[in-house]
């Protein structure tokens, strides 16, 4: 399997590094990054969806520091 990461997703600036990668039961990939949020890769569409913390959105993830994806 080959993932084409969006420009800037993999970076080590400001401690933003991939911490955890997991494949779900549908074959999609979840990527947790320390300081850069959670990314969902849809293998059918070949696209990424970012999930980021937003202080003004109570429905956003609680932090961009992702240690582990279950």
C-alpha cells in the first residue's frame, strides 16, 4: 500500500511528528500526529481529512497532540 501524503503533513518542525498509524475495519488509515492533529485517509477516494482542535468549536477534537490511535 502506498500513501501519497499531502505536502507538509509529515514534518518534524515544532515537534509535529507521526505518533500512531492504524488501519480501520474498512481499510482506511488513521494517522495521529503530535501537535498536528488526526488525519483520516480514505483509500477509496484517495484523500485525507484533517481533524484539528479549534477553541471555537466544541465538537472538534480536544487536542492536536495525538499520542495513540485505537
